[in-house]
C-alpha cells in the first residue's frame, strides 16, 4: 500500500473529512472571537462550504456526490463542535 493511499477519495468519508471538520472548528472560533452572531457565522460557513464544493465541481475535480455532501456535513459538524466547546 502506498502511503498516499490514505488521502484517496472514498464514497462518503475519507481523510479529507478531517480537514473539513477542522475548518468548521477554526472558522467558527475565529468568527465568534471577532464578535459575529452565531447564526451569521453558521450562514457564512455553510455558504462557504457549499460554495467550495461547487468550485470543485466547476474545476472538474471528480468526487462522489456522497463525498461532496459529507464534506459539507463534516464542516458543519465542526461548527457545532465549536459551539459546544465555547458555550
């Protein structure tokens, strides 16, 4: 097995899911620290997460639709994890 195989895309979750989760955590903490309202942060983050998946589609980066959906879901899970940690 090649060491880079761990980054290989799967149908739903893969190692990139960790990056999406952590982006939700970091972005949320950063925006809340800047004083933005929780729901504004949620709308901004969810829009960025969906926008990123659309960008990847436009750039013709092939992913299963399930993986695209889970990328957004894991990022939003990171948002909620931040909320749990901060409140």
